[in-house]
């Protein structure tokens, strides 16, 4: 079974929580894109964990975890993340963590470039996490990047870095910053390269054998459909493909076919970063929802923008992700509301549409809001039959509105706090 777990909206839908829950049935968990620009928060019997780079399956002793070729890896951040987990008793060895030799290294000058560009843009910034993701992906496609496999050939890497820095320093100096020093970069690569080198391997070969032998593989995405570089709210997107269709490519087995795609979406909307967010709430209404849902970025700590469930955006996300089933998260958060707002359509230039627009039309969209009865307390429910009638109605409404079957409903952060729908 090859399954992708992907976000339907703007990210932060609760993918890490669902990967942790469902990974019990899988042998291998693969991260296939992105870097440490987002975080997956997992709460289980071992504690609370925030994972930026490591696949969420690393918290299960029975899974092998893959960091695929589609990722960009800050090896300093990875080293620190691994240490934080091992300090809490999580075992991380070359047997349960394998990093693709084709994955790209995110270097300190990528972060520097990211920060300088965001500062230059000021109020026109894209809302970057300032962790170097856009610059490192740009370098990948300019063919001026460092791959993980280069860390095994430090003499040759020094020659390569010398040429790269002649080019990169043109940009760095253009921002008025001092040149990046070759020795500084090589010392960084030596120190953190030594820490991650034992985990670097031929991931494609490993996964090909796994597929041939019928092992179950889960592909874990970062962010959501609306942050995809091609199909998201460009230019307020990530710099990688966040869609399920990219999972086999970004993991290392481009010829493989997915058997199932599980889309994750919240029972309301949240968003970190800049860009159009049609359903956004403000003031006390937003503060109440943000507090109830603990809506602060796992990677950055930034307060998330929050709003009503967005039907047009979610239906679009389901379509581009090719979702077969949905996991609806954080339904319990809405328990404090007497009535629940839902965005059922957009008004754009005086016309009402249920389609999700792109470009300038999205910037002009206004939400068409309808209200549903408050769902009551669902936190203790473990079957759908136990849900209050209003909660059942809300779940079925969303299911019909987005055109995809809801199979899982999360009613809390712990592993056992969920409901499976027949």
C-alpha cells in the first residue's frame, strides 16, 4: 500500500498528528519535499514533539523514515532536531533514518539571502519563514547547489564551493553585506556533515526494493495544496511541490503509483504567512478561535491567521490533491461556539462564485458566510454515533461540500482522541 498524507489548505492542518496515528500500519514513512520551514506537532505517550525536518514516523520504533531527494536540508538544524529527540529517549540510527544522497543542503548563506530579501521587501514581503527555502530551491534549479552526497567528497566540495561563492557573493554584496567566506562555509559543512553522513544513502534503491517486496509506504507532505509552487496562491507559496502527485518523485521512486491519498483539513481555517486569506477573522473573534485552537506556528511560533471553514478553497484543495478520503482535525476546538460560521462561496466584483480563483481575482474575493448550529462538546466521543446531532450535521455538511468522504475526525491532540466514520 502506497499512501500519501497531504494538506488540503494552507498548511498546519494537523498532518503530523495524523501521520503519527496512521503510521502504525506502515513500514516506511517518507518526507518528499520542503525543508525546516514548517513544523509537525505530535503529542503521544512519550511527550510533545515539534518536527521540522524529520518524518513524523520517527516517533514509532517500528518504522523506517526517509528524507527524500525533493527535500532541502539544513544539516545544522537537522543535527539539533535529532539531538532534541534522542535526549527524550527517541532512537535515531541509520537503520530507522535514511537521507537521500540527492537531497539538497540548505546552507547558511541561503538563510542570509532569505532574510535580506524579506527585509528589502518590507511591507511587500511574501511572509517567508526566513530559513532559506526559496534561495536554496532557486540554487537547485540554477544547478549551483550542494547535494548530500557531496559531503563524502570534501576536497572536491571545496573546489565546488569556491566556484559557487564567486557567483553567490555577487548577490550577497548586492544587498550591502560582506562576502561569504569559503573557510567559514567549509567549516560548517565539515562539522554538521560529519553528524549526518552516517544516514546518507541510496534511498531510491532502498525504496525500489521495498515496493517490489510489497512493503507499506506512507508519503508525508509539508504545508498544503494552497502553498504549492504551481497550484497554490502564487507568489505567496512555498518553493516546492506540496501535492500528492509529487510524492513518488520527491521520495526517490518516480515510477511508483499511489494507491491512496488522505487529505487533511481542519474544521475551520488557519494560515501562517502573507497572501490572500478570504475567510480571515479579526479582533476578539479571531483571538477566541486562535486561543481555543492553540494556533501558533510550529516552526516559527508566529500567531496563525484564523477564519471560518472555507468551502471553495477546500473543494479546490481536494481536487488538486486527488484526495480519496479526508481526515478532519480539530473539530473539538469549535465546541465553544454557539453558532459556527462557514464560507460557502466568494463574492468577486459583484458576482457570487463557488470556484476558487487565482491571481488578482482572489485578492478581491469576499466571503459569503452562512452559520450552522454549535456542535457541542465532542472531546469525549469515540464513535460517530456519540456525536451530538449538530456535530454530525456539521461533519456531513463539510463532506458533501468538498466532495470527498470523511473517514477520520480528530477530537483532541492525543493519539486515541479520534473517531473513525463507517
